[in-house]
C-alpha cells in the first residue's frame, strides 16, 4: 500500500469514519473543467481520488460513465494529456491519494512498463485495470511494484473464500469491492457485502475494502461503514450530478457526512 493511502486510511480509522472517494473521468467535458471539478471535490472533503482515462470501449461501465468518456474523447483528451492533468492535480494536492481506473488496451498501447513509469512520474499512487482479472494480472503487478505504484484488484460480489484470500494477498492500496454485479451506474443501489466476507479479507492481510457500483445516497455510505468497509467510491451518480448541474458538491458533502456518522 502506498504511503498516502496508508496515512489516509489510518486517519479515517482514528476519526472512526469511512473514506469517500469520487470517481471522475479525466478531461470530461474538457481539461479545464475537469481540473476545476477535482479541486472542488477535494475542497468538499474527498479522502482520495479515483480518475479514469477516457476509452472508447469501457466494458465495465454503464451509460453515464460511457458518456463522460465520449465527451472527453470528443474534446481531444489523450492518455498523454491525462498524465499531464494528473501531474497538475498532484502539484496542487501533494497529500491526497490518486488512483487511476483504466482498461488493459490503454496500458498495452503505451507498453505496460512505460504506462506504470509514466503514472508514477505523474504522481499516481494506484492503478486498477478494470478488465484484467487476478489470474492475468502478473505482468501488471510486476510493473506496478517496479515503479512504486499500487496494483488494486476487484473483489466480485460472488467471490468464494479462495478468491477472497487470493485477492487479499495480491492486491495493494485498497480492495475494490463490487456492491453488485453488472456495470457501473446509480440506477441500481449497491448491496452491502456480508461482514464475514470483509473480515476474511482482513484476516488474509488484504488492503482495506472500499465499496463501489451503485453508491449514490448518504445511506449507502452509512451502510458501507456498518458492513465493515473502509469507504465507498461514488462515480456514476456524481458524474450525473455534475453533468446535470444538480449541486454536485453539496450532494457529495452529504455522502462525506454520512461516512462520518454525522448525517
């Protein structure tokens, strides 16, 4: 686990609160607006950042995030530009953990080693390659370790005990626990995992569990804490609020308050 994630989760544990991590697509709808939104969410209490690099075929994502990726691509945002944007965020926010959520083709196109090298130079703490399962992740994990970047793994909702232990041993920074099957989206709420599954993850030495997919309301953040999660990731709902002008910062603050137990 990177030092920034370690400090963030330790601080949250000390305050007895869950982490709330926004997901935003880099360059959506353009570079300048993207940076402004990230800065506003950090000011609103984001504990870490999860940022996407726009891709034309995001198989794990629902229509809201697909639309965000398409807007960024239409604006001419490239992976190289995304690394420049991350470097800007890192310069302004030196202490916040920054994760990338990407697809394997983006990594292969740059070269696995070069991708993780450039991510590290930009100030990235973790990378989650959404369409690479554990059994195929060895070269990605090796490059991540080489360049001091944490390799985040997904824990699917139907994972058996053997898979939970394997993910615990191979992952770093945090464990992305899927709140439900399917693709990203706020149209269906997350189902909180059984506490026993998260306890097994911890007993096996796994990184802190963070629940994503279907997080959109304060009660979801509160329920995640009650289930034993270290935090939540909010993506589709947040992007929808931002795109529609639905007072995204205020809604995000309510999620942060719920994770603190003050909502």
